[in-house]
C-alpha cells in the first residue's frame, strides 16, 4: 500500500539511502530506489508512494538542480523534513586492484567536484566518466567497465568491491542536505527551530526586483538561509529563486513576508515549513525586536483600536 | 453647548478665521477665537468645544511647531479635516500714513519669513517686532504702537486701518494648511483621496532608524507627503517625526505599514485619517502594483490556503 | 576693521551673546548685536563682519528656521564652529513685583514652548505676547509694557530687573546649539570628531526620494545627526532637508556620499565641516567596517590594479 | 606555440566547439578539445593555450557550476568575450534504428533537463544514463552501448549516426552562453554595451549581507544581469555569488560599486569586463539619471571645490 512506501534516489547503496535510514519511521516503511529524482517524485505525485527522499543541497555543488527544478514545476509537492548527512567518498575497486592500476574512474556527476582536487593530486591521469549514480558507478566497476568508482564506503559489500581509499572529500565539512517530500498537506506545527522553503519568480526583470524581494523579508526581520537562482526556462537571464527562510509559515513575520512576495511577484510557490535538522529551538538566534508573534498581535490590537478612534 | 462650539487660533481677523469660514458647517457653529494654539486645543480636550481649527503647515515656514507639538503630546486629539488657504498679506496702516513714513512694522512671527524679502527691498530700514498674531499686530497699529502691520486685507476694516500695499508674499503659491481637530473617534470612511497623519518616535537613536521607518512605508507602497522632524525635548539630537502618508488607516497597505512602525518604534501616535483638501479620488496617482486592498485580500487567502496545505 | 568684528543675534543680554562669549577668540573681537538672524548674516555677506554667531537648533523648538533658511538661500555662507549652551530661563520683573501680580508676560517666540508647561501650572491666566528677543522682552518690562519677561538670568542687571523665578525650563537637558558662520573658505582640517552640514533639495518629489537620499549616506556608513525638513517656498509639500552628518568632507566616505547626493539631487549646498562641540575624537563611535580612509584607499588601489589586469 | 592555441570543452562535435567556431579568430587558431572544463582552463593557466572557450550559463540548467567554481578559485583568469548559442538537440542513433527501438539513451548530464519533458512524452520507458559529454554519448551509441544519444545534429556524421528526431528542446529560447577565458590582462576598452563579471564572498553570514551587496550596485544605478549563488565549500549555507553587472569596470558607477563591495566583503574577484554578445551600444537601456561618467566627474569637481571653500 502506498502509505507505507517511500521512494528515494537510488539505486541501493547511495548516500540518499543512508540518509533515509536515519529517519526513525524508515524502519516501518517499504523503501524503493528510483532511477532519478523525477522518478522518485513522480511516484509521490501519482500516489504510488507516500513520500520521497531526495538530495537538495550539497556543500560543494550547491543546490541540486534536478530537485529544485522538479519542486518548482509540475504538480505541487511539499517538504516535510530535512536530513543532513556528512559526505565522504571511498574509492571502490575490484579486489586485487592497486591505486596505480586505476586509469578510469566513475561516479555521479555531483561527486566529481567533491573529489576533483583529490583526483588532480593522486590520480592526475585517470579519466573520469559520469555514472547515473554513485552506486551505479560501483556496479559498472563490478562489471569491469571502469577501474574504480567513488561511492559511499557502505556500498562496497553490495557490489563485491573493496575500498582502496576512504574518507575522500575535497572540502572540510562536506555534507548533503536531503528533503522528505510528500503531497501538499497542512505543515507540522512549529517547533521553534523551523525553516520555510519557497520558490519565487521575479516579474518584469526590472533591475531592482531581487532587492525588493529581499526587502520583503528584511523589513519583517526574517533571515534567509539559502537563496539559489534557477533559470525559468524562458531564456538566458530569466531566473526564479529558491529561498529558505528561518521560521514557520504560521509565524506572523514569515506569513506577512510571504504575502508581500505574493503581491509583488508574478508567482510564489510554497514548498513547506519543517523542522531544521540538527538545530533545536534553544539554538536559534534571537528574533529581531518587533518581530515576535506577541508583538504582531499587540500591533494589530493597536491598529484596531486606532481604526476605532480608541487611542 | 460645546457640540456647537468651534475654537480657532484668534483673534478675529486672522487667516485661521478665514480658513474656518470656508467650512460649510462653520455657518451653524459658534466660532470662538483663542489666544494660542494650545488654548484652542485645550478647549477641545476639556470638552468646552467640539473642535478647533489651527494652522499646521505653511508653504514658507514649514510645520507649525506649536500645533505639531501639541498634537504629539498631552491628551490625544485627532484630525478630521484639512483646509488649504492661499496666503497674501496686506501692509495695514492708519489712514494718512505713506509707505515712506513706515519705520516700525509688526505681525505674527510666522508672517515674518513670508515678507522678509519684500521688507528688504521696499522697507530696508523698517524695524520688525513680533506680535502675538497678525490681527493683534493690526490692533497695535491702531493703538499707535507701530506704524504698520502685516495681516490679511480682510482685517483692515475691523481695526480702522487702510491697506498701504496688498498681495504681499515672498514666495509664489504661498499657502497655509489648517486642520480641524477633535477628540478621538472613529475616522470618517475613506474617500479614495485620503491622508493619514502620525507622529513616530525613533528608538535608541541608532544611525539607520529613520531609514527603517521610511522602509516600513516604502515596502508597502505607501507614499509620504510630509515628514517633519520635531525635537522630543530629551536634548539636542533627539527627534520624533510627524508624517503624513497617502491613504486611509483602513487601507490595508497603510494599516500594515502602521503596524510595522508600531512594532519597531517605541511610540507611534495616530493623528487621524481624513480627506485631502482640493484632491478628489480621480486625481490621486495610481497605486503601486500589489498594494491595493484586493491584492492584500488575495494574498491573505493564498497564505491561508498554504498554511492549510491547499496549494 | 571687519576682520575683528563678529555679529550675533542681539540685543545684548541674549543667550546668543552668552554663547559667543564662550569662544576664546571672542575676547579679541568687537561683538556687535544685530536685530535679526538675517541682519547678522548679511553683515558677514557684505564684508562688514568676519563672522556671525546665530542659533541653529534648540532641544525644545528644533531647528531655528530663520537660520536654516538664511543658510540655505542667498549668497553662500559656511559654518566653522558650533557652540552648545544649556538653556534655563529666569522670569524677570521690576523690583517689588510679586508672582501673583504677573498678568502679562513676554519673551522671544522661541522661548514660549520652553516655558509653556511652567506657565500653564504657575501662571495659568497670564497673557503671553511675543517680543523680538528675550532681551527685548526685558526692556519692555523695564518700560512697564509687560509685567514680566522670560530671559537669561544674566539679563536682569542690564535692564534693572529682578529674577522672580530662575532655572525655568519645561524639558530636562534643554540646550541650544549655535553656529559661527563666515564667508566660504577651506574648512579646518579634520579633528576626528567632526560634523558636516548640507542642505539637499529633492528632485521631482517622487515618493522614494527621501529614502534614496538616506541610502546615499547609509551605504557609505555615514551616520546622520540631524535631518530637518524645510519648505522650499514652492508650495505646500515641497521640501528641502538640512542634514548634519558625522565626519568631515575630506573623509572619503563623506565625500563619496556627498558626490552621490550631488548626482541624484537637483541641488546640494555644502554648509561646512567643523569640530563637534563637546565631543573629542576619543568619544566618537567606531566606524562601520569598510568605511575608513585606509579601506577606501585600499579599494581604490585594488580597482586600479583590476582595471590594469593585475589581479 | 601557445599564443595560437585555444582549448575548449571537448570532445569534437560538442556545442562548445560550435560556439568557438563562431569567433572570427578561431579560423587562425589551433583548436584543442579537452576532457573537462578544469582541463581546458588549466591549459590556459599553464601557458599551454592562449585562451579557452567553456560554457558558463545555460537557459535551462543555469550557471555551469564547473566553470563558475574554476573561475572563482585557483590562479586568477579573466573573461574576454562571450558567445551565445541557441541549443537544440538531435536524437542520434545507429542507421536502421526506429524510435520504438530506443530503450536506453545517453547524453551529457546538462542535456538531461533540457530533454526531460520530451523523454517523458515520447520515450517514457527509456532509461537515461549520463555520458561525459554529448559527443561522447554519440561515441557510446556508435559502440553499441546505448541505443541513442542526445547531441548536436552536427555530431551525427562524425560518429556514423543518423538523427532520429531533430530540434529537441523542452524550453523555448534554449541557449547556452560560453565565455572565452585567458590569463589576466587589461580588459578591452568599453564599447557602450559591456558586462562586468565578479565573484563576491559574503562576510560573517549576517542576515542582511546579500541585501547590502545588492545595495552597493543599486545606489550607483548599476543593473545586475545574473546573480548565482555558489557554495564556498565551507559547509552547507556558506555561499559566494557570481554576479554579472551591466557596464565596464572603467565606467565610474561600476568602479565605485566594485570598490564598495571590496570594502565590505572579505573577498571580491574581478573576472573581466567584455562586450555583451548580441547587444550593441544602441540597444542598451538608458542609464539612471546621475550615473553617467560625465555626472561623476561633475560631482567630483563640485566636491573638490567644496573642500576648497569655493562653493
């Protein structure tokens, strides 16, 4: 039954699967690998799955464009959870392979920039070819098509490979953010450490449009955690922006900022309000003065009294 | 009975009286001149009068500080109407006086800058001394204390004087704005060409405070028509701002801007929403896109749907 | 000879004279009281005096409009010094007068709001009439025209009066700021605690004009200490702004902000850069990061290198 | 000799080669395909090539991250030219293949989102696997590893394939922007229709940092044409921004904005000023009032006079 089924960006043995298994509920769900982000999300749209886990942001590569673009277009979906996973690659090879033997390497295109410097230094002559996924790269090594694959160390056993080198990551603190995506429904209640995701289309491309967008947030004291431009498909220079803002859509300051955007932008798509991974309410910064719900309510009372002549 | 009594900045024969008589209702009220703006307004505060007409802005002198300061402090009052009156002075003297005989002139201190250049050119040696009002200056001329007084030509007869020169005004388009002030009550309904007056105190005097104040209006597309700094009395450099904004407090964009100010400023005093003098709804500029009531309501609906998961 | 002559807003016995005498150089100058601010400044313009001391800002009344308007128009003048003087009034009367006998009071119009509450409480029935100056008010009391005058206690002896009450000031910290004005010349070198005064005309009165003006300062980290709107004389709603900014015109951040204003505003008048009264370089706040002269120079070097392809 | 050698993102038969061949000078250069963007650029850094042509922005995929990241880090390079190329794919297969026979397709990962919808509609069951380049995909089809490849129609002959379908592109106006990159040198003189590219690192990640960055441009009237966030590699949420601004680094408004950024941001990398492809000086929008070089010079003159006291 679809309510017990979660899809994820497969195949088995990817970081996405590892991220999915960190969710407690994963133990009681049927986890189904899909060949692509669109496939994983379409299963949710079609009702074949209750939710999908897909990567959305990577500390090396930035926004995962397939995910951002899928969430921005097509039937609306909503984010309910995020998962942060530290990313370190192992270089997997068939048993008996020495590092010096490696002439061809493979891996997911997103992995490449994360191991680019390592490759330059350690295997400067190795030829990189992209695979559909890190796990798929491991399979191609198993089949003998490449000498070695970058993948999670946990994928070695599945494909009968051995890690030649482990803990490879060009950047310190390499991590990937994944989101659990479902069909639209009322977001979970605020926890005090929440995040709200939206996609915002700018209008007539007038010069100050992005500045105005940011001011809608700034004037209400809403901090932004991510702003990622994405082409709209309408030609070079036409962009929409994927934005993650601190706070929950039911926080007054967030709601008022979103309404402001809705009024001045041709299109705003709400992608969900959900708890921030690894952050508790106690860790969040102090709100700017004048932006708490209590202050919004007090100001609304004052306005009502003023409109009534009771000053 | 107080409901039929209007006070005004007297004495009889001032421009304020002339402005008051342009209101149709003046014909059915008892009009009582008062010695000062505070006296005229205190009569309203005490219930001795239903309303007071006082000058508030002058195209030469700027804000009338006595009025601004009285409205900003003490028991709250509210503005219900504004009147615009073109200002031109006559130089009034006792019959038989020639211009060359005039060695001393008088008038209200506010009149002085409006005739300063005229005096410099035509009576460079005449000594100016201020009178409590233009009309009072005329009286002092009648008593022989000064040779001539600047006042409205209409004051000549009352004091047995003759106009030596008429239509004196240094600036083109000289006019004064008067307001009809009463005790706080629900403002009249919007006419489509309204103005909202507030006094706003800035907080801890941090450098960007005024910029933030203006942005609360700008981000909601509310135009300002007047911004006048007034000292708070707490020492040099401490200011509050009297602001006139286009629109009515029941316009959503105005209400949201006022609530924003209420949240970030230590004090906001609402002084009323009232029709703009000499401007009809047809004359007002087009609203900035995204700031009409209809667009506010549409955005609020969208937010409610989003909070519910009905995207 | 004019180089040794300073004019001031007279007559003798005013606060302005007291302020002027706080300047060390006053001891070696001929100090000449003038009947009005325009007269004091015209003497400088005409070469009859080297400088004039006039009041410019008052912690109760705000900007002194006669001074602001004179500096904003006519032949250019420049401010070279500022003086701060605490203001407290004495109520002066002829010897033998009791407080209960006082039915009429006088004083400079600017004094009135500073003693308004005191009058309301202690002499609620006394009639106020304005005099040309506080000292002139004292003279009129001497002549018997009024019962008492508000003036500086130091004026009592000059006019044969006695102080009935002293230390009268509605507001705590009441003080007046005076400026020493001369013909334009190169400003004194920066002291590290300087102030720059300008008058800025806004353009076509488009809604965001004041916001843009403030942003020219804000983006360069220049703090404003005063912003005072003044009517331009072109009709209700047309304003220019007298602005005092922290810093000296030779500070790069101030110079760049002024050039920005010069480009976007129809008219900017530079009124001088001069040391702040009562503030030493050690007392001034920290500059915002990126706004010191050293950082401006470093950035200019970087730009020159970049334009040259030496990155 | 390296001065006659241009590298490009190969292999032969890619869109990049097609773009490079639109440059007149390409006819007299030795054109060398490289396996990756880093390889093409390293050849320039090493002196093995005078310049490299690489894709930088794609109307479907957005910024080409490998190029942006390579330009942002490592030895400085500079952009001297841009080329716009309309992008349409052909589906290439071995002779005799029918569309219905196609079970596996390949192509560059960047091609995938540009044909995603076409695939969904026309070949919903085909399995996509990424190739190192579009041309490489064609080679893999030639070798029989996949049934069909998305590539430029011009690549068919090289690999002995036939186009099954041509002119495939999900989005209207699909085009790619390429840049010609060389070692740093003085940029070409302004043409009146220029573009300036920079990478800007934000500081301590305080909430308003991006807003401040945009205001440095806005206050000088410099329009932005592209703003693309890129992770700095310092962990999720740490971004730098690749920005394309209208104008040339020798335009005063652009230079002043860049200096402003240099002062407030920890790092700014200038990537070049170069002519805009497909736009002549006659096509560019009107400058905002107050931002022309003439107005900058006039304001600088005014400042110098003011600093000298010659107002």
